C-alpha cells in the first residue's frame, strides 16, 4: 500500500507502508511506526468520556477573556474546523512554526518574490545554491527526488552544479553526484549570513566590493558563484527560514529574493523556500483564505487560555504557561503536569484521511488512513465544541 508521508514538507507519495524502510527516510519511518493508541480524554489527568471533555473545554473557553488557538499542527480540514471554533470563541490563531514562517511572509508582503516548484527543480535546474542550510535535516529526500532524479526532462542531473553557500557544519555529502562530481562548499557562521547575502546581492548587481573576503569567504570565490549564476540556464537559490534564527532574518531572505530579481534581467533564476513541517504551509494558506490575513506570531504568555492543537508531533511539548491549556492532538502526547483538558484525536495520514499543501505550495496531496482507529477526528471534536459555543 502506497501512502503520502506528512513528516516533512516534501509530502513524498511513494511510501510503501508495509515496508517503509525500503523507500523512505528516518522521519517517514518514525511517523508510520507510531503505535496505535486509542486513549481516553482526560480532565486534569483523569480519564473521562469525550462528551465530558468537550463540555469542560467549552466551559473553560467561555470563561476566558483572552483565549488563543495555538500549535495548529493539523491538516486542511482540521484547521478549517478549528478556525470556525476560534471565531466563535473570539480567539486569534498562531502556528507552532509561526516565527519562521513569518520571516518569509514579511518578504513576500513587502517585496514579492519569484519562486519555483520542486518539479521545476527536478526538470530544469542546472545550478542549485543552498544558502545557509543543510536541506536534508528538514527534507531528507530532497536530493534523491529532485536533484539526482534521472527522470529530469530538460537537463542532465549529473551535470548540475551544487553550491553550499554559508552555514556551519553542513553535510555536503548529499551534493556529490553519482559520478563523483563534488559540490562547491563555502561555509560561514550563521550570524554572518546577512553580510554574505548582502555581498552576493551587490556583486550580482555589478557592484565592486572593497574587501578581500566576506564572512571568511574570499571575494574571488564568491565572484565565481556569481558568474555561475549569471551563466546558468535555470539557477535555483534555496533557503529554509527556520534555520535563519537571528535578528531581522527577513532582510537576509530579501537579499536572496532581490538577487533573483536582478539575475532574471539577463538570465533565468528562481527561489525556493524549503522546510515545512506540522502542516505549516497548509495552515498559512488556509488562514489567509479564511481571514484575508496571514497568520502572525503571538506571545502565548499574553493569553489566559490556550487551545493547543497538535495532531502530528507527539514529541513537541505543550507551551509552558500558568494559563489553563486545552490540548487536542496526537494520542501519544505526554504531559507533566497534565493539561486542564486533553482530547486525543486521529492523526491524518495514519488514523484518518486528510489534505496538505506541499512546501512549494504548488500541489495539494491527499493523506489516507493506513490503519483503523476509534479516535475522533479534529473536525469532529471542533464541531462538537462549536455547537456548545454558539
């Protein structure tokens, strides 16, 4: 049985769940190996039935003055149901990855950008620059499926130029082609990326730098990268916003996207923001459709009740807060101390069907159940809560 894996933003759809280790990555194996656990809902750590847990959750919400729906690790259907309930509870919403997603959103809102898709990378890219990131930590099968894939239509995969620009302790072994062609590796400290990307942008614009090195990288080596980008038939500059954990990271992303704008005046170049986890790409799009606003970062300490939704990642802890927490999510979630209310729900792609956007936003893929479960879906729980809130 083939299934789609929601463990990262690539949403690989070739996973043989009967033998996942044969054609998948560690993230996928970990996801599909989760044991089935039909766990009971709880109120303050004591088992109750679903109706009692829903009633208690609604009572807490109704008494709250400043509630918020957070986490939001779920699929499209689950988010739409949660959005409706949050509207009736007069609560804002924020995803657990909002901090990194917002870095990209700021650039898109203020400047716009020119980006490509995973399929176009596979079929067309002849120069790929990975900026400040070790992609395989986030998207383990990126090289396998999109770089060295022999089904590329318009370029020779083995002839691609792979460049690692910036970043520390990057595993560049995945950038070695099957015929032994080595990637270019120009590392630097992560906090030097703003300086490095600003220099790259300036050089692409034809400006002369009065320096021998930038962030420890020789300007002559950087100039080679610039020339390769200018001569490329289809260059792709890749970054992962989650790795840019420094002040004003959006300006570094802007340096990258504006470099692409300049390259496109004479050649062909595109950007690609990778990463993606816990349904963050899907929630970003759905929140924007439903509210006309991109989801923002919220300080959870400013709210008196938190509804924490986490269908996918049981290893991610609840927020540390003195406010009551209503946890709705994966049945394997562990707590110490227990939340005010816990309602276990089905995990899309394991216990129930679902839908997610791929990280490049170009494809929507269905998730199908790979086992039987008696757990309610998030949509079912939110519908019950909503009926009591109205």
